[in-house]
C-alpha cells in the first residue's frame, strides 16, 4: 500500500507512530482507526497522565532534529541559487564579474546562518520549577528611526515567569505567539527539556485535552500516543484511570512533585512546587466533564453548574 507523504490530516498513526497508509481506514500495524472517530466514547480528561514522561530519551527526537538540520541546509542552498539566478536574469548582477561581490554577500549570510544554527541546536540545560506568574501586553514597534505613525505597528508580547527549584527565576518571552502562554497555567509544575528539543513538560497533565508535540509543536489530542504530523512520541505521564482523583466526585487539584532532599530531610512537596492559595481559590474543575474553569457559576466547556 502507498504511504501518505503530504496533504491534510495525519501523516502518521497516532497509536504506533508508523507512516499512515494512503486510502486505508485503519493502521495495518496496530489496527488504530484513522480519522476523528477513533476515540468515540472515550474522554480526553485524564489521558495526559500524572508524572514525568519516560520517553524523553526516545531516539525519534534526535532523528527529528537531524531532519530539521538537513531541511534547513537544503533551503539555504536553494535560496542562494534562486537569489543568484534572480539577480542575473534581472540584469542587476554580472554573471562573471559580479561573482566576487555575490560570493562575499553569501559568505556573510552563511556565517549568520551557522551562528543561528549553533545557537538553536546547542543542548540547553534541563531544569524544574513552577509557573509563578504570567503577563501579556501590547508593544508598539517602530520601523527604522522615523517617528511617523505610518512606520509603526503593534505586536502582542507574552511573558511566563518561572521559579526554578534552586530559587532562581526564569522568564520566557514570546512575541505574537501564545502557545506556551495558553498551555501553561500559574502554579503548575514544569520540567524544561533542552536536549534535542525546546519543550516545557507539565507534571500534571490530567486536565489537558491537548498536548503539544515536543518535536514539531503541533497540538495533539491527549489521547494520542504519537504525533500524527511528525510521528514522534508524545511526552505523556503515567496513565491514570480518570481525571477524578478523589472520592468526592471532583478532580483533584493537588500538585505533588517528586521527593527531594533539603536540610537533611526528604519532603514530598518542595516549597517551589506549592500552588499559591490565590490560584487554588480561583481555579475549579467541572464535576460533569472535568474541565478547568477560572471563576463563574457554570462550566465554560459543557455548561454544567459548578
């Protein structure tokens, strides 16, 4: 059967990570149905699991990183050839006499690209901590040095403030892109993975209906095991039977971190893992569907009374 190489929809099976078969309704390797009805009747709440993923060292992340490097190199070569052809055909560059000048410009571009590549692919140190605060604002950006309003534009800035387990602060700033700002909530325990990826993993993923892929960043259904766009395994915690972790019929709001050593005593919940009381009071979970709600008398997801 022919493999699906491009187009809309998933390119890989979300059950086993094998390339999806074209014109097939189910995966021939694991039997997982393709399409939106594969999880019919199964709730997404609780599927993300509780705890750190044991798939961080999976070779798929290193393979995906190498693939990105090859794609980036090919695009650079294509860009150089296209630029030379365009300047030559338009008469702006002498095909022979202009080569030294063009070569100098290309050398500068390649040096900048190599520096960016080293900065992007160098392994970053892993760390753990808690989301301490979030902030967003609109920034006015000016083009050039002119004060003319026609040369200005606005962009949204999203800031996430972390407090690491060693007490130091870390700030993540993103312009125009709010994926991490929307995904991470104040008080949540996170672990940053810097090797072969640039990813913030939650300790408690029980209440998440979507999980970002650590390789391509695509938002995936928390019931998936593999990313349907790149085939990488999703960083999910150990599975739990349900998002409802206590006997009262409501999801647990307890965020318990791994044990750690300090002052000669072992503590199950470090101070930097403690969820601020103000955050606990402002966050509730729907007893009907398990969705997280920030205030209000009715669930923002299913409309049930809180």
